[in-house]
C-alpha cells in the first residue's frame, strides 16, 4: 500500500507539463509499514513546491500521520500550504487545514498529490494571464 501511495506521486509528476525539476526522497521504517517521503519541485514559472508526508500502512489502508504541502512563488512567498499541525483548533477539519497567501486559514482535508498539481497548474495559468 505504501508503494501504491508513492507510485501515485510519481505518476502525477510524470504526467505534469509544468514541473521543471523534482527531487524526491523516500525513507522506510524497518518494518516497511511506515515511510517518510519528502520532495522539492520547481515549476516553469520558478515557483516551487515542498512536501513532507509521514505515512503508516494499516491493513489495506495508508494512514497519513503528518503532512506539509507548501507552494511558494518565485520570490519564496507563500501561495498556499496544507498541513495537519494541531494549532488551529477552531477549524472544522482540525487538525487538517489550509493556509492561504493572505494569512487566512481554512477548512481542508489532505488533498491527493494529483489534486495539488492541478491546483498549482491552475495558479500558474492564472498568474501568467
């Protein structure tokens, strides 16, 4: 199941037309039932995406224990970040939430990697108009 999770990330990257470069590191626990995956992506407009995900395999499910998915513009200013750090207890989807560029924090569940790339693609397309 962990390998399927990683494969989803790799397939989404291979289909993307906006990724200029990517680095992905995978670290597996001794039981192979948990993994830490981190990566850095650079896009055609020089914006970037950093992600870190700690997952555990339980039966036929992959549980996302911790995650941070951060998209920044070419000046390293935040565009958005999804994470599950337990610091916004007033959010309905606590601990999951999304930080916006204007400082707002909104409800959010952890998106799939392909959904993140779609959101970034739309953001890049909008900013180039």
